[in-house]
C-alpha cells in the first residue's frame, strides 16, 4: 500500500489535486495521509471508524478525504487509464487470444459482475438481483494482454 | 487483464444483455472494431476449392449477451448437449472465458471493500458508484506500474497449434460477403464443422 501511495503521488501526479493549503488556523492534512486513508478504506475494507485512530484524524474527516481522493482519481486518472486501446495494442490482444483459443478475430471479452451493496434507502427493490442480494451490476470489457506501452 | 471500458451504475436487477445494449461502448463498438483487420477461416469445400469466410474482429461474451456480428456469445448448456460441433466450439471459446471470469475476481481480491456489502450505498448510491469507478481506475493503474514481469508473454508461448489451424492460406478463394449481416458465431460454427468433418474422414 505504501508502494502504491508513492506511485500515486509521483507517477500519476495526483498530489497537486489533493493537496490543500496550510492556513494560519492549522496546517492541512498531508496529501499522503489523504491517499493512505483512501487506500486503507478500499484496499483493506476498513470502516471510517477503524481508520480514524490510525492516522489521528476524525472519522468524518476520513469521509471527506475518501470523497476528495475519489473525485480526484476520477477527474484526472479516468481518461488516462480507462480508454480504448490503439490498433496496435488491440492486435497484440488478438494474437494472444488466437494462440490460446485457435479462433481468430477475438479482440476482447465482455463480462458483468455484481458488487454487493447494502439496500439503498431510495428505490431499494430495484437493486435486488436474481442471486438474492442487493447489488450494482458492473459491465467490463477486457483485453487479454495487460500491458499498454 | 486490462479493463478498456467499464459501465458502472446499473442496479442489480437489470440483466447483462440490457446493460450491454444501452452501454456507451455499444454505440461506438462497430466503428471501433472495424479498424481491426478481418480474418478468414475455411468453412467448407466446394468443387475442390476451399470456401473461406470473413470473420470480423469481435468481442467474446457469455451466453447472456446477444448473438451479433461484433459480439460472439458462448452457447447455453442445452445447445451444447444436442450437438457435438457446438460443444467443440464452445470448449474453445470457454477456454478463454475462464480468464475473463478471473478478472473481476482479481479486482475484488485486490480491493477488500468489495468483500462485504458496501456501507455508503444506503444513503448515497452515487458515491458508491464513484468509489467503484475509482477502484477500476486504480486496478489499471496497478497493472501499469508493476507490470514489468512479462506475465502475459507466457500465455503467448504456452500452446503450439497442433492442427495447423493458424497457418491459414490467404491465397484461397474468398467468398463474397453475404449481403445480410450474419452473426459471426454462425460462421465460426461452420468453420468448426468443417474442421471436425475433415478429421473424421482422415
């Protein structure tokens, strides 16, 4: 996780978007702590209450950090990391699929999954799926090859 | 496995086919896939000339998805049991599918928040959607920063083709395209039937 924080700060240039200004009233929470609190929440699944004493910030501050980092990631990283591949990358994926299946022409694959959520207070019934729990349905399209140069 | 498009936010009661039909990608899918070259497969023999048909670039789905030109679904269990050619094609398609099923598993394992029902959805479902989207971005980001292992290169090498199915002869006659767009799966099925019949007669 610390490894990831370093890369998020340096590699993805997320730092300027989540750094807040120090004021005369008090210094701001460092951007690394914000990212770390966010990662603690998503990667370890810890609740805000559990994260709060770890970094010495209040649980509602943790909530603010998670919201801010989420929107910073979506604003500045979404279009960079989730995009259709170039023709060359697609062709590499096609070759990889063909060697594996002996069927030509497969560029990618599509699949869906259910993300388990608690019943939303508004229109809760709509989220009840055929498997018997409340969920959001997510559709993803993949390439077989992971790398993009 | 790298995500190239994600559609988050549909409630769990909506089925996969409907999400696909309404997804952003579906509108641009045809234009995007037409950039890639088509392949040609042997689908039969007529007067000692090999008949070949065009296979456009396509996306592989499971049996919930529609059967069309640019998307090839796997077969339902009932269809496989009735015909051994269908079962053989399905075996090949299914061989690739298991990796696809893993992709979401890897994501859910990496982000432990998905192991339990998400809390934030009770009050603010929109934030839950944003958080899930952010996790998909991070997933691709993680692939990029630590993917110097050449992990996928192993998959390219692991299987040599024993039937020579990859060495297609491009000088053969190519059938003119049928005027009505035909589901790509039907062509693959004819190719498979042709391959299997060839094996039987030998």
